[in-house]
C-alpha cells in the first residue's frame, strides 16, 4: 500500500506539472511571441509602401522574418492576435496561423486560419460562443476585412450584403453552416468552396469566405470545430 501511495503521489505531481506547463507556461511563451510579432509587424507596416503595402483585395504576404502577416480579431470572444503564415506546430505555438493554400484576406475563395483551443494562449478556446452575424476582422497593411459568421443552421444570414446572400443560397454554397464539428481529416472545410460533412461541392468560387478551425472537444483532437463566415465589407486604410 505504501508503494502504491507513493506511485499515486508521483503520478499526481507529474500530472500537475503537465497542466501547469500546458495552461501557464505555453501561454507565457505564446504571449511573448505575440508581443514580438506585433512589434515586428508594426515596424514593417511603417516602412516605405514598396516594402509593406499592396492591393487590398490581393491580401498580404508574410511581412516579417518570422512570417507575421496581419491581425485576426473576434470581438465576441476578445481575440486580437497577430497571425502568421503556416499551421504547423511551430507556427501555432506563436498564435493563429493562415493555411498557406487558402485564399488571402478579402479574396474570393476561402481564407482559413487555425489556432490552439488549449495551451499556447488558447486563442480559439471559445469558438463555440460565436453566433450568427458576429464579426471576424482580418487586418492587413492595406485594409480591414470584416466577415460575419454564417447562420449556424445553414440558413440565410441577414447581416450580409444582398449579392452575397444570393450566392450563398445557390447550389454550390447552400447549406454551409456557421459552425460544424467534423473529423480531423476533413480538409474540405478549408477548400475554396467548403465541403461540410458529406456535402459535395463543385463550381467556381463566387464568395469571399473565412474559416476558423480548432480541435474539439477541449483537450482532445478527436474532432475539429469549424466556423465559417462571409465577407461583409472591406475598409481600405488611409494611404493604401
């Protein structure tokens, strides 16, 4: 019994250290990286236009040596973070990452981002709190792109412009819901025209969409939570 008790105590200590590392220390590291990326990004954006600006509709390329591209903000959940190019472990340890094969912000197609739900500052921890028409803002050197979360049940999203609503009601987009849970390997959710669950998609993209992905449920990678939004407006920044 004495040996068993010592083993249980040791296991408890190891578990506690793991939780502290995941919840606290990785968060400290990520926040430190975010502060550095923010400073680097602002410095790059303050450089002469040839080094940092571009067509607002074309979106950004990485503008710092560490791949920072812009800001991703979701007011409903208090998210305001620098996003970088890439969705590997190294990139996501620094904050949200942009899927390299996805569209650029503001473009027709699907601009997609991933971030951790637990640990590393857990930027996407509360994606399940988002409701239809909530704002998701992507800021680049040249513009602010404001997206609105789609209707959670796949119906009409009244806050979007009329032409966008009409396109979303067409056969290629009909039924795309604002939030879904899918298998981890369901890469179709970040395709130019998302494929949620078993919905087959085809055709040419006609809508500027945005997708956020993260693990689901908390502390598990058994599934993936996906949030879809559509572009409401683009605000060109002064001097761009």
